[in-house]
C-alpha cells in the first residue's frame, strides 16, 4: 500500500508517493536524489544517515518517511549558504582535517551542528561522548573532535 508524504526538505516543499515501509533515508536519497545522506548500517548504529528534522539530529534510517510528514528536514546539501559559503561546522571540518574518506562526514556534521546548538562551549570529553552514535573507520576521531570544538566556537561567534 502506498501513501503520500509531504515535507519541507532544505527549504523546499516536497512530496511523493511511497510504500508505507519506505525509510526516510530512502525517500531522501532515491526519490529526492539528495545522496549526501549516506546509508551505512541500516540499524541506526553508524550515524551516516543523520539529518536534521525540525531542528534536531535524527537517524533517517531508523524512521519511516511517513513519520516525517509535515516536518522540516535539512540534509547536508542544505547546510551551506545559498551562495556556496560553507556552514561554520563544515568549514571547521575542512580546516581541521576532520575527514578522510568522507563517508561518515555528512552525518558527523549534521550531528555536530545539533550538538553545538544545544551545548555551546562543550568540553572535549562532552564532544567525544556526543559522537558515540557516529562511527568513523578512518580518522581516529582526534581531528573530528578538534573540528567540532572549532565549529561550535565559530557558530557561537556567528550569533
């Protein structure tokens, strides 16, 4: 059975006809063709599928598209400014080499933005704890933590 879903994604109203069991990550990647949101584990363990829903980080592989009905979703494609200027968190990841292969990066950035909004001035220990639900197989997290701390500081300064 199919259902119609409507939501706002990266500031644009979108809708589509999907099977009831369609995951939000599938809707985003396959129907909207926004492939920056990655599918890593399908079990909400790795965080590669993290997007912002109504201002909070969520793992889009663990929810149905119809659960996002009417929601305001932001994917990694919607984080930078319209003119291409990187979000302060994206710029910090670039500056502090907080990525290697890049597979986990979109989810890391989305989670980091949400964390930084809720915990400005967080300690390194708090940042490391916040990363618990985002897995990286390449970097060892050291530069990711530095990037999040710098991005958080930049976000706080941008207010």
